């Protein structure tokens, strides 16, 4: 084979490789009867501009056209049944591809970093789009996933920065981690019924994402799922969701309110941090979920005192759970039933802070209430003696004040 002159090399019915250096803007016709293009057959053939494939072709091997940076167009005949991993990776001049109708999966990395690819037609025989298949296809603007597709694997469309329109298969079951992360032009997405998990970093960094529709089949929203989606104004968390992972909505700075459904039992750390517009949180679960540290940006409160006034249910156990979880923040007082006034007096006697806010079971405070209350008090000391709600100053500017519990 080393004695063969430069040019295409065939072994039986397979195109083995191109020997030597191609001329600039080279075109090649693969001879009829060829059934296979071997692995790395055109690897780094940077002068290959166009190619004609025969109708006899069945297989395109691993990384067959890797780094063919001048290849602009390729028509893949419908006789092809297998396009293997990385076949067209780094073909940075490739603008459009129509996939053959007999393939049932789009292999991993197959069009990775095809930065000029604008259109791709996926046949309705495809059931799976594999990992990194279209990662960094930075000119791709829209994609239609046919209803035959059941799974989109890790990072399949990651960093497709111009991808603005996505129509997903109605029969999708699984969308894996990072599948659409950093698709910064994506404005809306509708997740089909059948998907049960919003996986790690699924839409992380999608800075233009404004609207998301989640089906009622979703039961978990995992770590970093919507991190950095700064244009996302609202989202309805399905009632079947039991877990919100760490950093799930971190940096979603346009969300104003959030409702935590009744079935949620766990909220990960920093799940809603840097949500600078978030002013309302509603938790529907009568038994509060396990909330990890710094799940929300409520950093103005440095002490929480909970009085268990002779409760007969499991309220005392819930209070102790939070005390054990946040020992530096939460104090719990267990007492025989004495009523509201005595409970507040006992709480104040345990307080170390300068200001105190009382919160009853039917009270509702916005997230910035404590901050606004403190700033108002600091501006007008006298005003703190005349608040008409349950918030008081416990210390004077000269040191600890005195508190006497009013008689009932």
C-alpha cells in the first residue's frame, strides 16, 4: 500500500483512505459499488470541498470526515444505514445536511463543532440523538425533532448559540443533562408529556429563555437545571415534583414569585439564590420541605426563634429538625400551652438581635420585608416606636434596652 500512488485507496468494497495531499478545493467521486467509508478515511483532508457518494454506500465509519474544514455540502444516500461517531466533527464549512431515511440513531459527536451548519433534516426513523451530536453548531437556528425520537442524550445541542426554535418530539421520554445548555437565543420551550425529569444543567445559561412549559409528568428538577436563565419571568412547577436540586434556578433574576408544590420534600442549596426579583414564595406543603443552606437569598435575618406552645401534633419535631439543621440561626422554645402573649414574651427574652419581627401562621411577608423594615428603622429611630404591625426594636443605640412582659 505504501507503494501505491497518491489518491484514493480502496480495499475490496471499502474506501480506505485518501493518500497524499489533496489539491485546493478538491472534489472526489466515490466509485459505485463502494459499501463502506472506513474510520478516519478523510481525516484532516482540509482541501476537500465537495464529495459525491454512491447509492451503494451503507456505512460511514468513525470520524470518517473529521477536520475536513473546507467541506461545504454532502448528500448522504438513503442506502446508508449507519453513520458512526464523529463522522463529520469539525467540518466547519458544512452548511446543510439531509440525513438518510434508514438510520435509527444520530451518533455521538457526529456534527460536533460544525459551526456553519444552518439546517439539518432528521428523518422520522431516528429514535435517539446521542451525546454531543450537534454541540457548538453555532449557526443552527431551528430544529424539528420528529416524533420517532424518544431520547436526547447529554449535551446534544449544547452551545448552539443561534438556536431559537425547537420543536420537540411528542414521544420523548428522556432529555439528558446539558442537552440545551447555553442555547442563548432560545426564548421558549415546551417539554412534552412523558418526560419525568428536568436533568442537570438542561437549560443552564439560556439567557434569553422567557417561557417554559413543564408537563405534569415531571417529578424532579435537578441541579443547575435553569441556572442563569435571567430572562425567565415565571415558571409553574408541576404538582408531582418532589425535588428541586442545588442551583436549579440560581441567577434567574426576572422571576418574581414561585410556588413550591405540596409534594416537594427537598430544595437544594442555592436553588433560588441571585433571583434578585423574587419577592414571593408560597410553600404548599403543610410539612415544610428540607431546605438546604442558602436555598434562598434571605440573608437579612440572622436569628429565628420558634416557640412550640404546647403543640399536640408533630410541630415540635419539625421545629427541632430545623434547629439541628441550622443551629446558628434557629432557636426553639418548647413550653406548655401559655398563649400568644406569653409565647412572644418568652421569645423576646431569648432574642439577641436588635430588632424583632413576629410571624403568625396566617401571616405573609415578602422576601424583602426584613430588609425594608431594618432600613426604615435605621433611617427613622422614632418610627420604630409606632409601628402598627408586629415588629419592634429591642435595643437602644446606647446598649441593651429593658423589656418587661405586659400583664395579660
